[in-house]
C-alpha cells in the first residue's frame, strides 16, 4: 500500500506515529500542529511510494521529515516552559501577577531569540535532545552523525545558549 518490502504502511504508522507526534509536539508546542505535521509526513511517505528495508530506516526518515517540517512551522517560536525554566531557573508559581507574566513573556522571547542565534547544527541537536526527549543515538541516526558528535554538539549548544542569555542580562 505505498511502502514496499517487508515493512508495510500500517506497520510503520502504528510503530512510528507516537515518536513522530512527540517530536512534532515538542517542537511546535501544539497538539493540533503536531497531528498535522505527522499526517503530512505520512502523506509524503505514501505519495512517494517509499521503500525501506527495516522499520528503523522508515522511522529515521520520518523523524527527519517531521523534525524539518516542525522547525519550518514554528520558525523558531517560543519553546516549552521547561527550556527557559532550566536555563534561567525561573520560579514557577501557581498565580502570576501582571509583572510576573510580563517577565515570563520577556524570558520566553529572550530564549527564543537566543535559540535563533545558534547555528542550525547546534539548534537542531538541542531541540531534539531537550525538547523532543530523544537519546543521543537516535539523534545521531536522524542527523546522520556519530553519537559522540551529538554529545559534543549538545554540550556546545547549551554553552552557547547560556552565553547568549548571559550577554543579554548584562546589557
């Protein structure tokens, strides 16, 4: 039904959709957007009559497609609350005053701007690691780089992000 070899479309969909949804959701920040992005990826798979020797090959291809589509969708919009909380150790309170809301929005914007300043190779590994919850090995498969290279890039991305946010605070 569109995907030849031993791996059929239904098998790929059933096994891969959950991780694709997590990747898209964590990048786009919206369930609706994540569903649309996943649907778009599976449509591409079906329309192109893609053939994969293993389920993992299909999974890695789809993750790349969803990751790129998600990044294009958000165009470096705000990331999840845990990103700026981790970086800035923001106090999370149940009720916010108007001033706290303004500070939180400014913090989100600062993190968004800092992420946008990172080179794409560093930005991508950080998003997949921190926001999509992927492990180093899977990130390496998705990006076509070694696990060691992924670890180095994540470390450098975190350092640069902290540096960029530190510069912003000292201005």
